[in-house]
């Protein structure tokens, strides 16, 4: 059944020349030797993303057409944030507003050119170009993105919103962005990455490398709510030092095909990590979440909860890896993936993958997939609530378990409304 | 008000109701008794519109309309209410929100305006008193972690909110201590009027000391095998169900 993926998508991929040229060329070399994933590629076996890209694009070279979108259309109402808008991969100064009082924000390319130590210590150190063809593609071709640097002992008061909008109304668009985020000791920051798009098919890759120093706190929220034509690859690697706290939210509310890699490396003691995910899929949407919690030192906690709703012909994929290294005694690691399938044609592939080399650990994992609870539906209907509202009500309550964990009230309300509206309209 | 004729229903090839006949007029209280497994809850569920059960024959007319053709929510909007034997737990949905949606959908279906937040709260406060239920309970996820008694009380609270024309109480007494039983019965009695009717499903006489029935029916193996006045309940209490079973086997 599997059409061999002709790698002509990878022809004509130009590598910009800058301070990271050597890394870029290496990545390109990896890309060609890996090839785009097929159904035989272990980490992509349920996700025929290459085939979808083949159907929709001639090449995966980054496109240069400019876009024209009013970012406000997609804004998060009332959210007081540092806002950085990118349209078709180009930083849009006019639509951005941020201050650099508490933190350093600059184009990543500039930072890498000016500060050698950043390249040496951090860049391309977490996201492995040899493990994933899309990481290699991104590393070879990225042309936009930020360095966000928070010094020690800074509580950044406002969240930072990176808003990536693709305007594919005139032509198909391919973008590649790259962010490097350094959170200093005992500092605290919340970063929101939001994706929107208009128009035709567009494909984006993003790779984020995040270093969270001792005793620091990071909230990282990914909002994928595209108008239906974005193919997207998002890879986020986070390295945590001792006593740091990380809360990740991956909210895939709309889009065409999504692949998210979220990899946490718990490289210290007393770490607290949470990964929450919510995916609401309709039509022929695909969302694949691959997560890793890698416990490298003793006495840390990781906790993961991903919930999905799949309707129509949509497809969900979840793969959750937990590694507990031999020295990581007294680890607590929990993982849960729950799915509701609303139609006969919707599918989900869920796979927990635990590799535990230490003996004194507490680990648990569970995955379920099922239909909406018929008894609960009947109960609600018997009180006069229409079947559609009852469904939406139940799904909304189900999603609420993830949404309620969002601590920023404005953001939580925004997501809450978005989810509620979508469940009432599209499910 | 409610007229059931030769109602037969099954689930997965298993015949459960084998021809039920029952006439209920406004203002009446009917008790349906019978041993476990007779089909009492099935009858209640079929009347409320549970789709799992397949109605194979018979008619049910409610206020001049064919009840069996209606979706469960339509029945509720027409005034049917079922207090569940086993109320469902719904995590993440508070009773308050649930009732607000239910009440307003019913009101809109009847051509009335939806209640605003203030009027809704007022109504809720009033009904809470009736069944002596606490606000904090109603703010919690629907029935989640409620005790058996709290669930039953919540059912009657919902009934009070929705003011049905036909209330079907399925084993509302089970799991209640005597004080809670009195409160629940008192709530039901206060909601009674000459315009609405109540079906009380139970297999103990106890509840009927507080909600006094006009008629008592014994349901056994999917049929109503005996009907009488409230004294029939006392007789069943004294003699158990064996004599009824024997009568049925002999006939
Ligand atoms: N969902 C179901 N699936 C299969 N059998 C059922 C189901 N519900 C009820 N029954 C069967 O129907 C019969 C009547 O049950 P029920 O109506 O609950 O009786 P009662 O309420 O009088 O105790 C019993 O034999 C019961 O096992
Ligand atoms: Mg029963």
C-alpha cells in the first residue's frame, strides 16, 4: 500500500550561509541520508506525513513570498503579553510589541553571529538532527526565529507570545523557524507559541531548544488552531536543571496535519515536569504527539496527561516515552493518554513506551480509547438537553481537565472559549 | 394523561416487558412494585426514551401525543421526568450548569424566554430549600463522589427545578436513611398538584408511608399481574411476593 516517497521534495533545498553553515550542511547531509520518513520509519509509522507533503508540495525549500495578515484577527483577547509576530516567517515589527526591560529578545541569527558562546554552548545541542528528518530539515533551512534570554533571578511578568502566521492565500507557503530559549537561575517565564494560517496548503517546521537553569520555572504553551490547511512540524526540546519546574501545554485545536515532538530532559534533581495535551480533530485531520520524559538524575517528577477527541476520518497518534536512567532513583513518572472516538472512521494509535533502568521508582501509565458515555448522554437528554448540546457538554467537561491546568486566567479563558465554541460548532 | 397499551420491549433479544397496560390521570400517584428483575426500571427507562431498549409493540400516549416517537429530550420538554435508580456521575459538569442548560432548553422549546442568571439563581435557592440540599453540593461535578443519599436528593432537586407533569421515581428510596427519606418524600409531596402525576417505583412499602399512592401495581416478569389500592402495598409488605408468584405460576 505504501507509496515509496520520492525524495524530490528534498531537491533544491538551499542552505543559507551564516555562522552556523557547518551545522546546516551537516543537517542537510543527515536529511538526505535519513530521507523523509515512510511508514517503515519507526517513529512515523502511523503518520504518513511525507505522503501528504508529496501530494501538496513540489519542494520543501523555504518560500520567500510575503504575506499580509492582520495579526489582531487571531489575537488572544485581553492578554497582556510581549507579542512577536511573524508573517510567512518574516518578523513583523509593526505588529509586534515587546519590551526588553526584563529580558533579552533578539533575532536568533543575529545572536548567533554576535555571540560565539551561544553557538558553542546551546545551538543545535538538544534537537538531534540525526534522529528526525524534519529536525534536520529545519536545522538546515531555518531563516527566522528568536533568542529569548532571561538572566538569573528575573520573574518575567508578562507572557511572551510568539505568533507565527502563514498567509498562503496567494501561493503555497513553506516556513522554517527556530527559537533558542535560555531561562536563567531562579527566573520565571511563560512562553506561548501560537500558529494560525489562512489560504492554501502551507507547511511549517519549528524547532525550539530550551534550557531551564536551576530553580527556574517555565510555562510553555503551544496553540495550534489553523484554519485547516497547515501541515506542521513542531519540535521542542527542553533541558532542565535541578529544582526547575516546567509546565507544557500542547493544544492542537485545528489544522491539517500536525506532528509534535516534545522532549524533556530532566537533568537534575528535584525537578517537576508536567506535559498536558489536548487534541480536537475533525475531518481528515491528523495529529501526532511524540513525547519524551527522560529522567537522568534522581528525585524528580514527571507527569503527563494527553486527551484527544477524534471525529470524522481524523486520526490521532500518541507515543509517550519515559526513560528512567540507572542513576535516576526515586523517580516518579506518570503518564496518561485518553481518547474519545466519535465516529467509526476516526482512529487513534496510542503507545506508552517505558524504559526503566533504575529499581527504586514509581511509574504508571495508562491509555484508553472509547466512545462518549451513552449513559451520560441519555441522562442529560432525559433532562431536556438536546443530544448535540449533551455531546458538546460532555466533551467540554472532558477537555476541561487539561484546560483547568492553565494558570494564566486570560489565556485559560481564551482557550476555554475556543474549545467550547469548536465543540459546539464542529463536533 | 398517560396511557400505556400492550407495551412490549426487549434488549438484545431478551424480552423484558411483555405487554404492559396502564392508565394514569392527572393528580394521581401510582406505585409500581415487584421483585428485583421484574422490569420496573426497564419500564421507567422506556418511558424516558432510552434507546438501548427496543420497543417491539404497543402504544404510549402522553397528553395526546405519541411518546414513543419522541427523542428523550423531547419527552422531557413535554414534561416527563425520570429520577434514576442509579444516577450517572458526570465529571466536569456541575449540577448548577447542568440544570441551567436543561431548564433553559426546556423553556425555549416551550416558547418561553431563557432565565437570566439572577432569576435562575433565585429559583434554585427556592428549590434547594425544598429538598434541603446544599449549594456546595450543587457546585460540584454532577453526582461525582456523592453518597447514595446525596445522589437521590439531587434527583429530586432536579425534578423540583424542572417541574414535570409526569414524574417517574425509580427506587428513589433505596440508599436513604429514614430522615433523608422523609425529606425526599416531603419534597415530592410538595410538588404534587392536581395537574401532575407521579409513578413511584419501589420494592419496599416504606416509601409509600410518606408518598401515599392512589393505585398500586405489581409488575412481575414483564407484566402487571395485580393492581389495587394502597392496601395492596401493605399486603405485599406483610406477605412478600411469593404468593403473587404462585398465583402467576398457577394461572
Ligand atoms: N442493559 C441491559 N442489558 C441486558 N439485560 C438487562 C439490561 N437492563 C435490564 N436487563 C434485564 O432486564 C430484566 C429487568 O431488569 P430491570 O428493569 O432493571 O428490573 P427491576 O427494575 O424490576 O429490578 C432483568 O432480568 C435484567 O437483567
Ligand atoms: Mg430497578
